């Protein structure tokens, strides 16, 4: 395994130029990556439809038929697969579109394996970082939702039992402990029960 390659990383190369596909595929395989190839957007979609989930897609922007940017929309909205773009010429408009679309890299052809390896390594590291941030964001959102439900459940308990906030919290905490449940789970049930009663009122 080459030091440039993350263990087990899989790459999907999409380019209508068979020589480019062959050269880059050979170079990346030699560097320790698992490589799949596609000669068009349709071929790439067929690869993805088969259930294959590469860690990174490297695709040519300008191809006969459907543009690589069409595949980008699917990668972002449906599969959330990181990608880099290749193009035969430098075009600021394409660079801007690539950035807006979330491309993790942009390379102008001709490009060879030694040029590509550092860019791939950086893109994979960035993709991992983004995934970690998304996971942290989901965890934070979950924590905020739990705090909100606990706060609402405390309010419901205060009204129901005519007690203060601290007493209501203690009552919920003791109940959760006696039922061997998390406080957030109990709170969610209290809130749901209250909403159900309100709907039935």
C-alpha cells in the first residue's frame, strides 16, 4: 500500500477518453487505490446503481452527451459522494460552478498520476473532515432537541403536579431512573402523551 493511498479507498474515474482512463487507472491502482472506470455519465450512474459506493469520484466535465456536471447533482443530492473535476481547459465559470457544487478539487488536463495523488489525498482528507463535521452537527442537533423536550416535559410536569421547576425535574429524573430509561426518552414520551391528549381535547 502506497503512503499516498488511504487503506481501502475506492475511486471512480469518469472520462470519455479511454487513454486517460487507462493511464490514470493503472497509476492509481499501482498507488494502492481500488479503481472503477466509466466512459460516460450514464456508465457512471450504472456503476452507482449497482450499489458501488466509491470514496471519491474523479470526473471529466466536458463529455459527449451528458455533462459531468449532471452527474455532480446526483453525487451531491442523492449519494453524497465526494468528487473532483477534470477539464481540458481552465475556465473560471466552470471553476465557480465546481466550487458551488461542492467539488473537493479541480484539475486541468493533461494530468498524470504524480500530479493526481496529492490532490486525491487532500480531497479524501477534506471529505473525511466534512463527514465528521456533519456527524458532529447531527449530534449537536440531537442534543438540542433532547434539551428542548426535557424542558417542555418539565413544564408539563410543573402544571400537572403543581410543583416548581426543580421539583418537576427531580420527579422526571427519579421516574426515568426507576424505569431504567434515559431522561430524554421519558421526556419525549411525556411530550408526546401531552400532545395526544391535546389533540383529543
